[in-house]
C-alpha cells in the first residue's frame, strides 16, 4: 500500500496544495545560514538539500546525493566526513516497464545538541516519468512524523541554492484538492493538510496523519457569504477520515443552499493532545464561486 501511495499522492495533491509564499520577506528560511564545513570526495556530480529542525530551525542537517549514494550530516555539525559510511539503496525494486524504486534508510539523526530524530526514510522512484521523484519521512524528536518532497525540486547543484525543508516548525492549515467552494456542491470531498513552509514551494513539509491520535479529529466551522440583509449562515464539518500520508478529509461536505458567491471564513479547530503542534493561523479565507462547466463535468 505504501508503494502505491508514492504514485497516487502526486496525482492527488500536486496541483491542489496551497502554500505560503516562500519568497515572502517574512519567511525566515530565506536568510538562513548554510554552514557546510567539509565534504567527502564525490564519485559523481553531487546534489544538495538542507533539512532544518525544531521551532527555531537552528539544527541544520545537510543531505547530499552522490549518484545513488546518500550522505547525511547525522550529527548536524556541517561536516559530511565524520558520519560513518554513506547510505546505500535498500528495498530496491526493478519493475521492468513500470520503472523502479528504492529507499535510503537511516535509524536516526542525532545532532550535537542531544536531540534525536528517528525513522529517516528517503524514497526515490521513477515510474516512467522524465525525472526521478523523491519523498522523505522523518519523526521529529522521535515522535512527530512528517513528510517532504513529492512536488517541486528536491535538490540543487549548489549548497547556496539548496532547498531548505523545515521539520518541526509551525504549521499552516491548507485545503487540498480544491482551492474554492462551489455553489450547489453536495456530498463532496473536503480535505485539509497541515503544512510547514520551506524555502520554496517544493520544500514545504507536511504533518503526517499519524501525528494525530485517531481521537483527535480536525473540525471546520464555516461562515458563508449570504445576500445583504440575510441572517448569518454557519455550518461545520469534522474531518474524520484520513489517507495519502497527510490528508484529513470528509466525503460528506455540502455547500448550503443559501450561500452566495463571495468569501467564506473557515475556522480550523484542532483538539489538544499530548504532542501539541503550533499553528500559524486557525483561520482560512476560501472563495465561494458559481459552478462552471468544468465543475458540472466532475
């Protein structure tokens, strides 16, 4: 099932996930330091990517792929030569005409500050596409599972331009699959994810559905636009279903009949639980639009 989701997740979300503007002056990752003190002698042209960990993004872990070998700065000291042997592919599958896939697996990243980030698993695959794809999973502090990759550029040819992926920062709730509510929709799928901004759109990280206990169910309270003089219109829905790594959803979402085109205000409620996450906002503004021919053909 996990292998199947590698392919389906990209189809579901690549055009639908909404993210913060990564080039905003308020994005602290734009000016983050990139200390890479020492590198090994590579056998091919290296590709660079940078993980930053924690609320303050003060732990920096370099990843460098050398052909089909992966170097990870496991102690986060900027030296890629003192971390033991590089990681070789595991779980290699050659699928004939359907392509191939494999994993780079590491038990833990243990920075010099004493934290421990477990279950590092970087997957690389190609199922007939022009370019290879990558998906990374990591448990921040050993208890908060997150994902990165699938979309955009995962690597850069230079450390100075490497994408920066923030694991363990503040999350922003985002609608998935659709950027708008359509008047007249009934029994539709409404999906939400919790995203952590990266240095660019392709570097955004995402909270795993496994980070929330099943008893913790996101709830959306929606204030709908109505005609002038009408009473306020509010509905709510619970996102009790989960799939595809980071999607919380319901398939029983209705746009109320009395709503009109405009902007809906969506309040995201997330019950407290033992591993809290910080949200940058709990409010979303979503366009409400009249149905078009493309909507009618769905």
